[in-house]
């Protein structure tokens, strides 16, 4: 298509500006993304551990590799669980402190 046969462009209308988020909204969204991500990691780890215990053939005695794997995984899962608890409680306590100062 050449310049002469091309249909004329329609004048573009400016897109409406999106509302800017306030600091509380950004914090709430960030907290939600972190909680969802950590919960997914924790859930996937638990499901993988259960699958490996239930559906994979295990010998009667525990191998040294399995013991090392479980020794690494246990504190990791506890720390992710603690981080989830802290994030959830921190959000609730932050809202509670704000409501106490408003009264």
C-alpha cells in the first residue's frame, strides 16, 4: 500500500490518565504479592515432600542424602512459615495501630 492509497489516520484520542496509587495501596499490594508468593512456595514444598514420601519407593533405612535434604528443608519451611505469619500479622497490627490513633 502506498502513501497515496493508504486511508487517512484517525486522530488519536488521549488515553485517560490512570489514578496514582497512594502509599497505603502500594504497601497493601506489595504485601499481598509477597504473601501469595511465599504461600505458593511453601505449598509447593509441602506437596513435593508429601509426594516424595508417599509415591516414591523408600528403602527401610533412610539414606544420608535424604537425611541431608530433610535437614536443609526443615528450617527453610519454618522460616517461610514465620515470614508469612509476620507479614500477615504486621498488616493487621498496622491497621489496628492506625485505627487506635484515629479514635
